[in-house]
């Protein structure tokens, strides 16, 4: 059997980091780039990591667009989607038309909830794998990737309609194969989960992101640690986390595994953090980039509503952050017209 062909779709911080580890495992890994295309085409990626040191990675093929990747006619085993999830800006699933063939698994390594749905609707016969990572990485300049810390990634088959027989489903085997490749590439804490457990991980992660991220932006750049230390903001952040953590089990129909951290222990560990870092949503806000508001805040509210459940603290954050973004963008547009 030949090594599986992997395509990283949107090779930014996360895509280039995991792509380089898959390549280290021996898979041919290609990349679809956008703003970093010229730099990556000329000299590949250079990556700095506390775990793996300084290394460079030259993708097997580098494409400037999805259309160019289609033209290459490769039979992809894994298409790894690592664009920002911005359904209010673009439906990236449309760009995969012509790339998804028989046996292709689409791996979504993106934050938030509901990111799988557009892919499932467009490619009803393809395996959809859903992945959550806690990695911290950035791309300070085109082709330069800083891996700051953590590598953990969990991958599960997205099988919302399969109540039994998940074990025998092709997507389950593909999720295991993908995790195995990552482990072979040095990501020791890559592991395959069931559909349900992966969705539980997604909900748990957005409890943290939906509480800290918009609160940082709406309070003009407060660090995670400062939010956890200020009594009123800590009360607010805990309230949002608790709302999500008590709603998720009702939406998913199962309690969270006992090992998942509570709101109090998340706040305690944030207070212990000496670095005082800010959520990445603050960086997007400051840079005038679209924020992942819909998948981190809007979709959780809608998924809960579909089960008759309201999350009023989340709804408040959603209304405020959405309007703040609309005002920011309108101001920038009117300034650029002057
Ligand atoms: N960074 C982290 O530490 C981290 C941790 C956990 C989870 N995540 C999640 O991982 C996902 C990816 O985040 P990231 O930090 O890697 O973002 P990123 O650095 O902005 O990478 C996204 C890449 O996708 C490219 N892209 C977007 N649309 C494209 C298109 N149509 N065609 C080709 N390329 C396209 C972007 O190009 P442009 O430069 O042209 O925009 C960019 O290079 C997000 O959902 C994020 O929330 C990130
Ligand atoms: C928000 O913070 C920035 C610095 O990050 C500062 O320049 C700006 O004046 C602040 N805005 C308000 C409304 O306080
Ligand atoms: C602690 O600080 C680091 C930056 O060094 C950051 O990546 C991480 O998210 C912080 N942890 C918490 C729990 O806020
Ligand atoms: C989500 O939360 C994690 C952990 O606190 C953080 O490292 C990451 O930057 C957040 N993601 C976004 C999109 O802000």
C-alpha cells in the first residue's frame, strides 16, 4: 500500500504545524496556500518548536488555490481543512468541489461548533472527521511558523446519525489512521475518539473560548489572567462557562466525562498563568480581521435553541460582539472611502 496523499487546505499556523508532522511520518503532504503562497513556494515553511526544534518543511506540492489543486488530479486520502471557520464570510466547503473523491476523508481542524455541517451537506458520501486541537501556534510572517506550546489533537468520525455500528464505519478507521500518522510524526498526544466524545470535547472547548474571547474584546483587550482575577469579570466568565457546561450535556444527551475540567478549575488555572496572554480573538479584532463569532458563539446558541434551550449570557455576548464587529467594519469602510 502506498502512503496516503494528504492535502492541507489553508496552510497557516495550525495547518503548517500538523502538515509538517504528517510529512515527518512519511506521508506525501501538499498544501493550498493564500497570502503565504509566494513565500512557501519559494522556500517552504520554517518552523520553530519547543518540542521539535527548528526545522524546515517543503510540501510535496504547493498550490495557490483550490482550483490549481483540482487541476493536479491527485487522489487525496485526507483533505485537512485548517482555514479559519468563518461561515458568515465564506463557505469554504464549496472550494473542495473536485478534490473529494472516492475514499477521501475530509478532516476539519477548526475551532467551534457546527463546522462539519456544510461539508456533510455538500459531500454526503465522504467521510467527515472532526478534530479539536489545543495547540498554540502562529505565523508571524509568511512561511514562518512559531509553535509555542501543546500538541494535543483529538480526531473523531462525524457520524451524527449513526446510533450503533460506529465501530464498523469507514470513517472510524480513517480517524484512527489519521491519529496513527500524527503519532508517527511525533505528536504523541494525538488520539482518536468516538463521535460523541469528540463533540463533547468541542462543547467543552467553546465553553472556554466563548466566555474568555469576546469578553476580552468587549473589555478592550483584557488578558485571560486579568479576567480571572477581576471579581466581576471572573463572575461573568464563570457564569458563561457554567451556562455552556450545563447546556451541552442536554444537547448531546450524555453527561460530560468526569475528567473534563469544571469552570472553577479553568478559572483557577488561568489565575496561575504568569504569562497574561490574550485570546487570539483579540488579535483578530485589533488587526481588523473577521472573528470566529458564528462557530464559537452563534452556533452553540442555535444548537441549544433547536432543543428548546436558551443560554441568555451567551446571547448577550453574541449580540454585543457581532455588533461591535459590524461597527468596526463599517467605520473602516467609511474611512477607506475618504
Ligand atoms: N493558532 C492556534 O494556536 C489555534 C489553536 C487551536 C485552534 N485553532 C483553530 O484552527 C483554525 C486555523 O487557525 P490558524 O491559527 O491556523 O489560522 P491562520 O494562521 O489564519 O491559518 C489559516 C490559513 O488558511 C488560509 N486560507 C483561508 N482561506 C483560504 C482559501 N480560500 N484558500 C487558501 N487558503 C486559505 C489563510 O490564508 P490568508 O493568510 O490569506 O488568510 C491562512 O494561511 C481556526 O479554526 C482556529 O480557531 C488555532
Ligand atoms: C483600547 O485599547 C487600546 C490599546 O490596546 C487603546 O489604544 C484604546 O484607546 C483603547 N480604547 C478605549 C475605548 O479605551
Ligand atoms: C497561559 O499562557 C500561555 C501563553 O504563554 C497561553 O498560550 C495559554 O493559553 C495560557 N493558559 C490559560 C489557561 O490561559
Ligand atoms: C481558545 O481557547 C484556547 C485556550 O484558552 C486559546 O489558546 C485559544 O487562543 C482560543 N481560541 C481562539 C480562537 O481565540
